[in-house]
C-alpha cells in the first residue's frame, strides 16, 4: 500500500516539474512562433509537434541516445555537473516534459495569434515598455487558452509510460511512477495492487479534470 | 508651431500600393482631418503616435521633434507622451474601469491592483461620472461609458497632444451628439492640442478650427477650409 502512495507522489512530482518546465518553455516558444518571422519556423513547429505522433518508446530511445553517458551531451553533463539523467526521476521529468510539450505550445501559439494587436498598441502609446506589455496585456489575454493546454499537458505527463520507462526505468521508490507500477503489478500477477493503483490513478485524473474546470472560470472577459 | 507634420509612407499589399503624402503645419490646437475610409487618415494619426514609421519627413508637436528621417530621430511610441483614442476604444477587457484608467500610471511589469487608489485616477473617474462603475469591466459598460473610460485613460498622464481616431463612429446618433459636446467642452477646458480624424462632416463643424481633407493619401485642402467650416457653424 505504501508503495502505491510512493508511486503516486513520484508521479505527481514528475508531472508537476514537467508542467512547470513546459509552462515556461511552451509560452516562450508559442509566442516566438506566433509573433516572430524567422527561417525554419514551420520546420521548428513540425519538429516540436513530433512527440504528439511518434511512439513514446521512440522518443525514449532518442533521449537515451542523447542523454546517455556515451553521448556528448550526457558526457558533458556528467563531467561538468555530475548530472546523470538516465534511470533518475529527473530523466523521467525530461521524458514527460517532451511528450507533453506539443499540448502546451500549440494552444499557446494559437492564443497569441488570436491576440488583438490594437490593445498592445494602446499600451505602447500609454508608455508601457515591451516586456510590460507582454506581462500586462498579451499574456493575460492569452492565458485561458494557454491554461487549457497546460492542464491537458499535466494529465498527459501524469500518464506518461513509454518514454519514461525507456529513460528512467522502473526502480521502485525512485523512478517507478504510477502508470509503470500498474504495468509491473499486472506482470507480477498482483491483482490487488493493480486494482488499488488503477483506482488511485482514476481518482487523481478526475480531480485534475475538476480542477481544470475550476481554474478556467467562465468570467466574461470579451469586449 | 503646434503641429508640423510632413510625412510620406508607401504601403504595399500584393499588387496594390498606397502612397501617403501628408503635410500639415498649424498653430491651431483643434485640427480635424476629414476623408473617406482608406484615405490614409488613421495612417497619419498612427505615424504621429509612433505606431508606424514614415518613410521620410518629420513630425513635430508643440516644438518637440518626434520623428525626423533626416537626422534619424524616431522617438518610441512610449516616449512621445501623446494620447491616442482608438476608434473602438481598445479598452483592456481583463481590467476593470479603475485599472484601465490607471494603466499608464503604473509602470513596470504589473498591472495596477484592482482597488489601487491614485489621486489622478480618482479625479478623472469623478470628472467622467465613472466612480459608480469603477469596478466593472469594459464589457459591462455602455458605449458612452466606454468612450469616457478611454478618454480618462488617455488624459490621466497629461499628454502633450490628443489624437482621436473616429471617436464617435461607434456611438448611436443621439449619444454621438452628447459625447461630441462633452469632448468639445473638455478640450476647451484643458487646452490640450488635438487632431481628430473623421468621415463625418458634423465632427468637422464642431471641432474644426482647422479642417483638412485627405483623399487617397494626400491632403487636399489646407487652412482655407477653416473659415468656411467655422462660418457654417
């Protein structure tokens, strides 16, 4: 039973960190893709959307190759900072973040594209600098669209299985998240454990969806 | 010289191109530019506000050079201290009336708190009879109230000039008459120089100490029109 709670807490920790990373990067990338004109923009959008359509195991394999101790990135991280991503919960965070990333930056891009340029002009004439305009006008107006994507991404990260298993493995108490624990329990024929884990997972998902409804209130903000 | 504007700008969209060539020198503090839509009125006004950059020429307001292509001066919109009233007011939909009015007074990265008190904001809320709706959002306001909020927001930072883009076009006819006289009285009281662009001759009659016509990007009739327009009133 304790193992179930450990797995749940680990899942929440991994999904939480992945969502924080995606929130920051998703807003930045979504904004850049919506507002900046640069060569390779469409290609970048396509590459970043890949995690949505590629099998998670393939992504996990890429990450293994990229972050393993034998790759230049993995070796550099280990030699300079002593960081080892493989078979750690931090590696699971990276895997979950990448898998869920399209769910954040796509809606963010759409929300920024839908923005009303005139409101930004109004703020400019009122003397507000460009960074101030972003945080005071652009972001608040795009926020509801972004938030919807962020909550979906959190749910997606919570349920992440394939890439996480490839990168972080299934070490109980260390990298064994809820969804992996379910798989292990079924494999080991521990039906009771599996039942508990599945019920916990379902309950958590319902709570997340209810929270999503609460966090995006139907306040009238349209002009 | 109150306004000294001499700008050229070419816009291209596919095969079509539009040439703006606007000259205006005036000591009047009430200027109306009248012309049909697509004649370049908004473009001229936006150039003065610093929202678009002319290809060449200069813009001086009250003796301050805001733009001069030859000497490479191009003040950012933020630094021009002119107020711009957008045609549909461009009120921030996520901020209440008080926050909208105080928007320009709060510098930095954060919006004013929704009950933040500021003497200048209170003054303008009172002056425009908006105190009762100070906590409402723009979508909850009537057309006249929206315009008053936009005006209060524009005036609260004591601009050196007021630029009005079709200020009455979004109002119904009865309200238009009321708001016109309100703005008229306000401008006389504050003595803030203004340029108003419109396609409505009635606006020109009420406000035009000097009326200029803009057609297909070029200003046609200069100061001559002001006498007749004033007499017609």
